[in-house]
């Protein structure tokens, strides 16, 4: 369906467009599951929102590492040093964790908002930042 449009793009831009589309599908699925899990633990299980997000982050980190490597960034970057890639992925993921924890802290703890408020920037802001960081530092 999009193949004729993609052929119009230069090779490098086509590669980025394909990666972004795969990242959008995989990342959106993972992010929706992460945000829903955070919200359920914070709202229904009564856990502190920041503790809730930490538990969810630890749970989803491994799933996202495997999935993004196999699907989102398939064929991009070197694959001969998995320990280096895993370390970089962890470092970039911790940036995302910090961003999302900031949203939880600011929107729930400081503004006294409902626990679902941070899910909005978790879904629409953090993934854009992480795509750029993943592509540049992890899957280079």
C-alpha cells in the first residue's frame, strides 16, 4: 500500500520511514500496555504511582529490548556485540524511565492530578524522544 510512496524517498530517508513505522506499531503496543499496567497498579492496586511505574518499567524493559531489536530496528546497525547494544539500550531506557517518572512526579505528586494524567505524555512524548535516541545510540 505504501510501497509506491516509499520508493519516491531517497534510500536513507526510506530506511528511517520504515523504521519509524515499525517502531510506531511495536512501540505503541508496548507503550499502551506499559501505561495501562502503570495506571492499574497505581489506581486499582493502590501502589504509590512512582513505585508502580518502576515495577512496570522493570517488567517491560526486557520485552521491549527483544521486540525493538527484532522488529523495529531489524537490519539496522551492527549485531556482533550484543552486550554493548544491551548496555546502550539500558542507558537510553533509563533516560525514558527518568522522563516518565518526571511526568508521574510532576502531574500526580506536584499537581495532585489523577494517576492517569502521566499516561498521556508517556504515550505521545517519551516514544518520540526514545526513537531518536535508540536509532542514534543503540542501533547505529
